[in-house]
């Protein structure tokens, strides 16, 4: 088993990585979940069908009972209205302050579940058990929670670090191809912002990763998590260094919101966002031509990305309400080299509009 520590001021915990870990989850959590508390599993229908029974059986073998709560699947269910419904289900099932919530699912389940745990009875513990590649390498780690507003993504949320994160690469075997590739775009981000070896691995091992080769995939997952854990441990609440994790997300989040969370999966939006950020960096003289070409080429090799046709001016309007906008000025994470980025807050609006138009013409 691989153990990666995350040490933040509010909570220190471990990310555990092992094939088949879902089958022994109760044993792995035995010392963290009090015997006098109840456990509740939050999941979505596709995950419930494939994996909730495996987790339930793990707890049954350990002599513990878990209750399963199911929420609708998809980004459009990340709403306050859904959060209220889930809180009501917890109350009806008898949850109290000693209860623990286990978020079994992708990024949506993880974000909503952790938010629910952070506010239910003013806070109960949460365990993240991510079942998508994107959640395993990114959203399950670091304590960010959130739901969406019509104005933008994750505009309501909290920081609520988990008791633990259990990563079982085995569950990725049933992940739909498009969802899997979506996670690979998010993994790519870590190669650009901090670890060039991740980028090189994805360049050289594309075929193995697309085949979901166990050894290569586990290496990628662990390397990405190490970057995320290190950054989050240094900057828990995104006051400085943690902002680099938003590479590709500034325009990416705006694209998701503008297409009403129906056209793009999150990782796909990040893929377009990374291309846009690289083009902006090239125009501003921050990103060299070779770096820009490598980033765009790698994103395209893991495609295809859904075509997008959006109004660049509307994207600029979306950026005004983005969490990464401060004082009305959007902050962009732009690559200076593979493995290095900088925060830039003087990107001309006309350039953003032009780059949105440009990515909309890709492949046309």
C-alpha cells in the first residue's frame, strides 16, 4: 500500500492507494471511525450499481452497518436544493454529530458530500473514496467542497479536510472511456505546474495509459497525488501557492458554466482551458513556442475534446464572477516551462476573447 501524507493546519490525514482497497475499506478505516458512531455512504446511481455493494460488504465483514444515500448523477446536481434534500435524508436516517459520511463517487459526489459533512450539525467527519480518475488525482484531496450557482461553478462551499482518502485504482476498470480520458487531462495539469516527469510519462506512455495498464496508471495516480498533497500542505486555503492548481481552470470553469454543464465534462473543460492558457501565455511572451506546442500536442493526443462554440465576450463576463477573480481582475495560471507556472493578472480582455474564438476553431 502507498501512503501519502497531507498535513494542513486544520487536519492531517493520509491518502491510501492500493488495488482492491475498496474491499478492505472498513479495516483501513477501523482506527479512524469511532465504534459508537454510524456511517453513511453517499453515492450516485452508476457507482451504487457497481461498487456500493463492495463497500457495504467490507463493513459487514467488520461487524459494522452502513446506510446508503443516493444523489442524482452529474454536475447539474451540485445545487443547494440537492444539498438540502440530502441533509433531510441524513436526519430521517438518524444521523447525529458522531456520524461519519463516506463520499463514494466522482468529483460531484465528493464535492457535495464534503460540503454536506462540513455543515451538517455544524460539521461531521467525511472520508473520500473517489471512483473516477479525476477525483482520485485531484478533487478528493485538499478539502475543497462546493456547489454551483447559475453564475458559476463552486461559488458556494467550504474547506473541510477528510479523515482519509481511499484510492482504489481497481474501480477505474468500469469507468466509461470519456470519463477516464477526462481524468487524464486533470492529471496532465500536474506535469505542467510542478512535476515534468508526469508530463514526460504521459507523453511516452500514452498507449499504456489509454489501455489502463495497472502499473503505469498507479504510478501516474501516485505522482499526481504527491504534487497535490505537497501543495495543499503548504497552502490549505488557496492564499498563495495553491492557486497554481487552477491551471486550465480559469477559462475551463467558464466554459462549463456557459455550456450549462451539459456539453463538457470537467476534465474536458480543463483540457480546453490548458490550451487557451498556453496560447495566452504565448501571446504575452510568458510561454515559449516549444512549451506551448508540447502542451497543446499532449492535450490533443488524449482527445478528442468536444467541439465548443461560445462567445468570448460571454466568457469574459463569466470570469468576473469566478472565484479566481479578485477586485474584478481575473487571475490566470500561465506556463513558463513544463513544470513551472506563474500567476498573471494583467491579461487583456481582448486576448481572452480572441483565444476563446481560437480554441473554438480547433479542428474545424
